C-alpha cells in the first residue's frame, strides 16, 4: 500500500483565520518570504470584474481556454462556486469566488506535453513506496519531463470554512463537472475522499500574485506519481497554473524519478520530523547513510547557512573572493542540484565585487544555465546573470569590495 503520493504545502484541516506559518504550515522551498503562506480570510468578493484584466497579456498570449468553454458559477455555497472547463488538460474545475475565477480564466493557456513520445518513464511498483515513475532511457539534465495543468483548483480558505456536509456535497458536484477519465485520475490519488486527496496531493498557488488571500491549492494527478527523495533528480516549478518537472541531473535507465516534498536545506533530524507529518519514514540514500556521513552532511548544511548569511550581509571580516566558490562546492557535495542557481548567483556576484573578471564570468554563466533549468527560460534572475557574464566590469557590483577596507 502506498503511504503517501505527494504532499500539500497547506494542511486544509488546520487553516484558521489569523494562524501563522510557524504553527500550521509546512515550509515551502518555493516561498522565501517570512510572511505566512496560509490563506487569509479577507477575500474580495464584491468587485466589478469586467474591467480588471484589460491589458494583462501581451498580444501573443492567449487566455487559459476560450471564455465560451467555461461554465459557472454553479452550486455556490456563500461566495464559493464551481467553475469548470472540460477542454483544458482533459478537464479542470475551479472552486473559488468570482473574482479569482476571472483571474484563473485570464492566465496564459497551458500547452501540455512530455519531453518525448513515448515519455522517458513508466509506472512501476517501488518497494516500500507504492507506485512510482522509473526512467526507461537516459534522461539528460535540463530535459523537461512533464508540463501539466491542474485537474482541480480550490481556494484553501473558503473551502475549509464550509460545514463538512455542505463541503462534501460541494465536492461531489465539482467532481461531476470533470470528464470521466480525468475524474478517475483524480480519485486514484492517495487520500480518503476528495478533501483527503486535496490535503495529500496539492500544491500552493497564488492566483493574484503573492497577495494575501489569493492562496489556492492546485491538484495535478499525474504529478502525484513522483515519490520523495531528500536529494531528488527532478525539480519542479509552478508558473501561473502550469506545473513543470525537469531533470536536474542525468538520470540513468532504471533509476526512479524523484522530487523532494520538503526544503532540501533541512538537517537530517528536521527532515525526519517534517516528513513524519506526511506519515512515512524516508528511506532515501541521504537519510539511510551511516552516522558519520549524516553528521558530515549536517555540518555542511550548517556551513551553507553561515556562508549565505555572510554573503548576504557583506561580512567583511570573513568573506573573501573564494567564499562564493566554497558555497557552490558545498552545494555540489550535498547534491543540492535543485538549488544551484542561487548558489552560482551568489558566487558570481561575490567574484565581481572582488574584481575577479574571469571567475565572475564563469560563475555567472553557470548561474544562467541553472536558473533557467530551475525557474524557466527567460526568468529575470537569469537575464541579470547574462548581463554580468557578458561584461563584469560594467556591472554595478564590479570591484566594490576590492576598493573597500574593513
């Protein structure tokens, strides 16, 4: 029996007004802010949506499905209604208010795909884990594996406030809006009932930028087949409603495809405690190493945290030109392949600050490659690193530390 297919950044049964991230929300490796990632009760519901989304898109962008392909609002409970589109990704239902429904409809259209046809993986029973995905050929670093849109999107704050009986009836109505194959795909996920499947398998999405109250949960049934590893070979990113998985290192035939359910920078004890919330004991190589290697790993992670703090605060007493390179080396030693982009970025900026042109170019170019793999082509951080790689001497950081005295 499979213990856990995936994890949610928010436990729906624990979302309450005024709660803080420290008390109820598992840490998200995608949310670097110190603000709560939990749903906010202040949900706008009385807006005139007819004028909200003018000039939102470039002229070449298309909204997420033709407006005529959407149905709803239907089966409303207070301000929460069901909106559905049978054409998107085999079917999508959105459980939210009218304001956020219009936001969803305005998002760019998703073109779902795999990296190849047939895809480079197959489903198989993995001992101790249940069904997982296994590579059937070599998958190269940077290869896109899946691009998916959600089967269900639910406003976490609004859903959890429903009385249980009303909520179950609401879910039944929502499921009836999905085409049969998509509904079966959703219901085959781990979790008891629709609510349990949402809690177990969904990802946090912000429909309206990062604004409080815009937190939704997106469920991607095919993604739930990825099992956990504390040093995964697959990275995922979320853009609007699009979920993309990409290989962060070469994957050999017969190797299981894995992602991490938690922050990769946690110590062994913290990882064990965090994963226990989802009901399993991790058996990955990182967690089953001997005591000496576990201690060495924790020491490297502690050193990483210290170096990041030193670089971010420009600690003149300890930071040298090589500090950023040491940080990158530690990331590689810890096999933190999903986080290399920002490690290379810190190192490139530090070399530029110390006036080392060749090393600044080298690390900036590596940052571009890693950032585009982790965050997507053309991301702003990658564009900034391209500027540094092309001409370090014209970058605003050039030589500033070299010229300063402690």
